[in-house]
C-alpha cells in the first residue's frame, strides 16, 4: 500500500473490497463489541478520569489513551452498515497511513488563504478558527446571508462553514428528496454572498451543511460559485465507528475533485463508549477511522452529551483535553474541537461554555471550530459574537500551561454547569443583531463585554 502526502485513491479500492469481504457483523453486535472491548482497554491501560483535573498533565495517561484507541480500531475496524461487514486494517497498515500524514494543509484562496498547521500541547502558535452555525438550522434567504455574514466578518475567523437550512421555499427538507438538491445549491450561493458582503470572498468554506447526502453535497460543488477545490466537505461517521456507502462515495468523489475531506465524528457522552475514559478511547479510534477509511485532511471532534447536547461539561472537557493531547503527541492528525453549547445567544452562560471549550482545545494542541449554540436544537439561535469569543479565547490561551487552564476551568464551570439541566436557550439572531448593520445589539454586546472582563480577571490575557 503506497502513500504519498494525501494518500492516493488506491486505498479507496482496499476500503471498498474490505467492505464486501470483511467479517460479517450485525450493528447491534458491533455496538456490544465496542462497549466490551473499550471497557477492557480502559482497564488494561489503567485509564482513570479525575473531575478535579480536567486538563491532565500526566503524559503516560495521555499516551495510554492513544494506545488504547489505536488497539480498539485495529481490533474491531469500522462497520459498513450497507454490507454488515467490518472493514479492518492491520496495525502496520494504519501506522503507514499515519506516517505520511502532512503537518500542514493549505486552504482558501488569495488573500483569504490560510495554512492549517499541526500544533503541540501548550503550543504558543494559535489554532485555526473555523466559524459557523455548527449543527444549527438557519432560515433561508436574506436572514441566512446576514447570519452567515455576522460570522465571516469577524477578523479572528480563518475559515467558514455554511450552515444548514430550516426550509427551502417554505418547505421542509427531507434527506434524499429533490428539495435537498435545491437547498444545498441555494445555501452555498447564499454563503458566497455572505463572504462577499464580509469582504472575504476567498475564505475557505468547510462544508455545505444543507446537503444531507453525498448527492446533495456533490451537487453543491462548483469551482466558481459552489464548494471549490480550495474548500471542503464533511464526511460523517455513524455512532460508534460505523460508515456507509453514501459517505464512502463522498470520499471517492472528493479524492478526485480535490476539496478537503473533513471527518465528522459525534461520539455520544453517555452512549456506547462507557464513561469519560471510554469516550476518549473511542474518539481516538474514530479519528483513525477517518484517517484510514475517509482519507481525511481534517477531523471534527464533535462529542456531544446525550442529555445536555453540549461538550462543555466535565466529562466532555476531560475527554477533549486527553484526546487533543494524545493526538498531538502521537500523530500529525489535524483535529478541530467542535464547540457545542447548551445555552443560547444573549446569555452569559453560552459565553462561559464557549470559553471553556476554546481554552481546552487551544491548550491541548487542537484547532477550534464552532459555535453550536443550544446544541443545534433551536433554529436561528446562533450569532457571530460567540464565534468572536471562541477565537479570542483560543488565541489568548495558546501557550498556556495545562495546570493554569485546569484552575480556570474549576472557576468557570460553577458559573453554568448546574443550569445545564434546564438551559436558557436565549434569543434568535434577529433579536441579537441589527439586521441593517449586521452588528450585535447593545444587550448582547454588553454581556460579551462583561464576560470578557471576567475571563481577564481569571487569568486569560487577551491579545
């Protein structure tokens, strides 16, 4: 198996063959295997969660999490749902793929281009900031353009994600239905309009989330007015460590088209991966699924609490800190922490969640992406202001010591964690921003200023 930079499509042939010839396994049996094997590996490697030390400094713990996740993937592989076959790659094959992963990837075009570089733990170089209405439905038309503009116009944003649509021409969008094609093509045109209004036409677009299937996303690809070769597309896994032909087909297309491949994983906090320790191990394995099967340039770590719909909780933050460090210490994998929060715009609690997530990802050596306010549950509940804070905190905490980050977390979490059981969903975009100027209204701006001062008092030095 030969590899060279971005691995050739030859491995796609191997993936396809093994999706048809691998060991037969029902999905329910595979879920049980994931749980059982993960529990065994957690015990074998002595991995233990500590709620008082959410940003661990024990490098042996960090490396053991990586070794456990590596073993999990090599032992179980990934399940192809269309064939009920496990796609398995050997330890030597996985190591060969990892050996040739690049340490940097160029995205975007012209003056808006950026270089995404591998980061180390406590790296002084700031992460790439990928802004967007993560997982949140946005209203079509003019409101979509203004919503996206509010994010793209933030100078701290290095790349941009086109959000999903709530409706198209007033109709609900169903997966695989004809309206999905119309929605995907409309959303990407509106995204380009937003970039032009923000004065950043060459900004890297990481996905057209209105495309729900491979056919929807492929129809959104166009070198001029759609997803360009300098942009990217999300290719998703199904929980946990599962793939299907639709997403593998998307991978095959992108390998030929040339756009960046984003491996989206959504391990469930409180799901098949037992406890925060199991969550961390499975998340490592899912990064490897993306690297080997999806040929991914980038990875979205979008672990989400089964009840709170966020990752800014103690289990989620610990897993983020451990996984980020494990990948930074052992691989060249370029992983984004996908910031999901329970609270909504115009609440200070949302900003506290954003600050926790952003700081941990920056210190742990990751890139930073978001914000999915309300856990993506409430349409139009996202704005550019929380994305501004996401980027500012990530930059301010680049180079921060892990011990200091843990101390700040222990002071920030009490400000919102008890409210996670009944979060304030806040206000929609139209009540947070002036729709003529596309600037935050005074109420939202003042809360942002208050939280920023609080963060400075806690030891975050903004640049």
